[in-house]
C-alpha cells in the first residue's frame, strides 16, 4: 500500500531528498553539499557524478530517517537546475563537466546574438531578453570553441533526464518546465526553436525531444535500487526545473499568485494565462510545470550564495558557536544581523556576484558595498547582506507587476532563506506588503514530489495533489515605517547600480580582470 512519495532537489550547491506522506508532511529528509568548479573568472562548472553520488547517499539517509518501508513509497519526482547542461555519449556517459546556469563565459556570443538575430526577434521567439545567463549563448560558445566536443556528443542534456536515466528510465526527453533558462525554446509552441538553433548552426537532433512534465518515464532498476534504497519497480516521474517545481510546491497555479524561492539564487515565479506585453524585455516567460501552461519569472543569481560567501569568509565565529550548540550557522548569523537596526545604519550591500539578471540583465555586474564606515560592525554587514538581497528582489517584484499590469494577489516565500524570521520580515518591509509563509519551506522538493505523485497516478489530478499537499500558513505584515526608510535605501541601491552600469564600470572591471587574472 502506497503511504509516501519522494521528492529530490538536485541543486547547485547540494542535493536534498525528502520523504512525504500523502498530506505533504515531511517524514524524513537528508542533504549533501557538493562543490562547483571555477576554472576561470566567471566560469562555473560541475562534476555531474557529484549529483548522482549525493542522490544515492541522501535517498538512503532520508529513508532511514523516515523509518519507513521503501515498498510503501509510491513515486519520486526530481527538481533540478535549469540552464545547466552537458554532453553525453550514446551510453549516457558525460563527456565533460556540466556548464552551470551561473556560468558567464559567453560574453562575446551575447553580442553576436544581438547583432545577428536582434533583441526584438530573440525576445519574440524565446520569451526572454538576450542574456549570457541562458544556455543558448553557451551552446554557441561550445559550438565555436569546443568543436571536438560538439562532434563527439550524442546529446546535450539537463541534469534531470540524466538522473532519471540513472534511476532506471530509458526514455529520451526533456520538458518545457525544465527549459526556462535555456533561452532557445519557442514560447508559442513550448518546443525547441529550430530558427534559433539554425542561427548558431546547432543540430536539433543533438537535443532530446520536448515532452510533457508530470508523467511516469520508468521504474527504479535493480542496480539503482541497490545504490539508493528505493524499492525496485517504484515509479520514477518527470518533475521539472527547480523553480517550476517550487511554484507547484507553493500552490502557484493561477494568475495573480506568485512565489519567491530564496536558495542559492532567488527566483520569483508567477502563473500567467499567457505571454504578456513586455516592451522593455524585463521578465522571462516559459513553460509551467502544469502541462500546457505558462509562467513568468525573474531571477537574482546570488541572494543565498552571497550569504554563504559571508559565512565562509567572515562567519567563522558564528560557525564555531553553531557547531558547539548543534544549530544551523545561518541561524547564528541572523541572530547577529538582528542586532543591527533596519537599514544597517546606511550600509548597502550589492549581491551581484554572478551578474544582475532581472530586470536589467547585465552579465558583467559584480558585487560590492556602499556607505561602509568605521562606525559599522559585523552585525551591520550581516544584515546588509540580507537587505541587499531584498533590494534586488524588489527590482524583480516591480518589473513583474509592470508587465502583469496589476499587483499580485499573494506573494509566497519558499526555500532555505524563507526559514529565517528576520529575513521574512525584512522582505515584507522592503516590499511594503504582506508575504505568506508555507508549512513546507522546501517547496521545490515538495513540488517535485507532487509532480511525481501525479505522474504515477496516486492522485486524481495535479491540482488535486496540490490542494492536498500544499499548506499556506501565516502572513508576515510589513512595518510601514521601515518600508519608508527601505524605499529611500532601495532607490539609492538601484540608482547606484544603474550609474555604474551606464558609466561602463562593470565592463571595464571585467576587462581588467581578464587582462590580469584571466
């Protein structure tokens, strides 16, 4: 008898597995970190076997922590990085490290796209602004700079289909909910754009066919069962891209609803009835994890990873205290940050560690600080990191509401950052509106589990699964006095970024970095 379902989130910095009951409550979980590789400034790669090894370890750990019979777990769905890709041979063996979504190597290719395709035409086809953040420019980079790899490759795939193959799927596929950051999907058809692929001389046959999400693609093999602890024969199903899964796990399935996931990156996803007018090319349109539906989104690439950077570089006292108290280091960092008043006494942190994405799409933008003085302390700097992430997210909220043409009915928070009461309140205060929490903060994993359960036929429909397993909780009310102050600080944050952009500071700095430090 099926009593449980599993969700897996194969993220950028680690992989999490959670076992849920059929009401969406977490019964057991496990997590394992893994590294990225940065062979050059701006390049980000990953050994995909780190993901597979972490999957094997965490599935075993989650099942053990849940204390359940694996035969009572009915399905698994996977949430994975979007915009991360790698080439495989006909035996599905990776031919190189994956090129990660945050990789910034394709600067020249972006200029080529602008000059040879044009920003208006590209946006009309793909539903996305021209950016080096998307896979499209990096596929051209591979085509131009690694012709031997291109010729040797059988297919170029995302992590989800490769991991599902390792679990036992023999089907070759991808899905619209995984292609949001590829930048070469035709939003009118939710399929590959042959026109864009032909423009960079990329053979469409080197890509998997685009099929629907939320469906079963096989069962766990004997080998995968031995490695993971899943029962042989258990249903394995298509989940989707991490943020499309998070939207499902937050119950964002109807226009007017939106969610912000605060993880390594932060992403805002809103359900929409169709592509909206976006004359300034501020947001991204893509396929929703609800088959045949659309979403709109905006991205901030380093909200969470900036806090991790602060932990690793400056947070050794907090890490030491956390280890002694057996608590999360981020809880101690937030306790320190809470000692600083709202606004960090005028200290502004810019979290553009891997570019500024929505709504300005500046690939060479980098992080920094403004307003720091001898009067500032550790608490101010820690809080500044949290607030800087909030300022960039306000850029996204404002851009998406301009395109939608009205305020959102509700904005929900998910991801690891949403577990912090301080950060939740900071976001409500910066936005000047209530934000809603959920019982399960790991909405990407829950969404993957819901998509897997629906694909396996455990629920009557995907919406039935969402209604049963997603549980919104409290609304965080903004402090409107703080909102007034944060609006002043936000405008300085935004205007300083735009001034540096318009004076070409970021591009000049990138040129110097390339010249002296490669």
